[in-house]
C-alpha cells in the first residue's frame, strides 16, 4: 500500500539542483537502497529498518519520513523545506 506522507520530502538525490520528491515510505525505501550516495551509516541503517517496520505495519509512516530526513542529513544530501 502506497500511502502518502503528511508532507513530501524534496531532496537533491541525483546531484546538485536535481530535485526528487519522495511522497511515500516505499519510495523512500527504494531511494535508500538504490540511489543513496553512502552505503553505511547509523541514520541510513535506522531509516531502512524503520521503512521495513512501516511497510509491515509495525510503525507509523511519519516515523519513516523523519528517519529518511535524518539519513539524508547524515549523507549530506540537500533538502528543500
């Protein structure tokens, strides 16, 4: 099930000024696995775990949104507010 977050996250995931909008936990998980510029880090690992928990119904989707933002900050990815 693809349920939108309360507010999407817009970040320069593919390079400077190449903005991507992430609306769902599923899209965030895909970005973390396929497109992330670092391969390891505490916030990245937590975000992957939280996304998995949300998709299995164990956590709130807004927890995934915040974990995704924390992982982007850890990786140095610019975020638009």
